[in-house]
C-alpha cells in the first residue's frame, strides 16, 4: 500500500497565510509520503497571494500537477463538496454539472479518483426526508456523474462523513443503490465515530467498496459530560470528538490497518489530520505511525 496525505492536514497553515499549497507538496515529499490528495482547489488557489492571481482553476491545477511531478508525488484524489439531494441553489441539475466540471479538474491534476459528497451536513431528517428517501433520490445523480467520470478514466466515490450518510450501513446502501462499477467509497476509519460506530466493525461493511482510505484519529468524551470547548464537536448521538495526531486518540488505527491489509486492499492510505496540535509536527508523527504500522 502507498502512504499518502491530504492537503486538508495543512488547512490551518493555509488560513494563516504563511504556508502555501506548494510548501505542503515540498513538505510531504520531505517527510516521505508517496502520494497526495487535494481538497477544494479553488479555495486553495484563493489562499495563495500573488502566485495564483489571474489564473483559472484549470491553470492552477496544471501548476499543482507539475509541482507534484517534480517532487515525485502521485496525485491520488481530488475531493470536493456536493449536495446531490437539494442541489446548488436548489437546482440538482446545476450541481451535477458543477461536479462534472470537478471531474475535468481532476483530469488536469492527473488524479485517479474524485471524491464528492452526497449531501453534506444534514441530520437524520431534513425537510421531511429520511436517509432512505435521500439515497433513492440521489442515486441517479451520482450514477450520471460517475458515468461521465468513467469516460475520463476517473473513479468517483463518496466519503463517510457529514452525519446523514456516515455510518457503514448507510454508505453500503448508497453504493448498492448507485450500482455502477466506477463508483465506490472513500473509507475514513475515524469518521465512523462521528456516527457513533466502532471503526473496526464498520470496516467489515465498508471495505468491499473501498476505492481509497483515510487514516484519522479522534479524542472522545461522553455526551453525559459538557463539551469542553469549541475545538470539540458533537457526534450524531451527542458525544464529543476532537481531532488529534494519528495514534494518540481512541480510534483503533493499528487494528484498522491490519484489517485493511487482510482485505488485500492495494490502494493508497492517506493521512488526514484535523486536530488542535501544530500541523507540521502532527503530520510528521502521523506519517511515522502510519509507516510503522502499515508495513508491519
């Protein structure tokens, strides 16, 4: 398995304005990662001062591809937000076309996969629709996108995040409803906890459909206790989570990695860090943990 990293790990540094996407590429290679993935390229372009001014997203994507080729980093995935239940400004067709445009950007990047959301951020019910209704409504839209992407040589997938479709059973039903060989899952071992699901058990449902994997860790506190501060967020059932360095939290990361290897998964496992610790040190430690346990 290849070890990758998500650009999302560096989000705090990007927002601070003293660290660019190209700095992230150089740092990832220095640490030893084999691959990298990018989240929301227009926002990353906008975070750059001067170097990306006047460039289209397509132009910027080409610059990013060249930087990764120079560094010797494979680009495994391009990740974008999406709402295929209610659409862009209430227009699902408009949202489908927007995501097809993201497929085009993934092609320019040279990414083999596009991750798009299904319906980000919804709770168990939204405007009277439950998750079963949502899957039935969204499946044709997702199928149209993946058919377009297949023509570009890009596989599409949805990640287990966003509360509404986050546990493994719902994600499995989504993949089965779309029913297309070019569509699968980005399996994030940590994100199952957001739906109060034990990560290793969840992998049994999710891994048969895995196109890509994220390694992530969380701290956990019971919902019977008050939320400590705003660095924590609630789970679906009202417990509390906070991101942390891989191997420092309650996710059974090593056991998850053993299970994934036992599934004969041949893709990339990418580190995704979203904790309060200093990002560069967190990434270094996360890589060391992932390298040590994925190769044992």
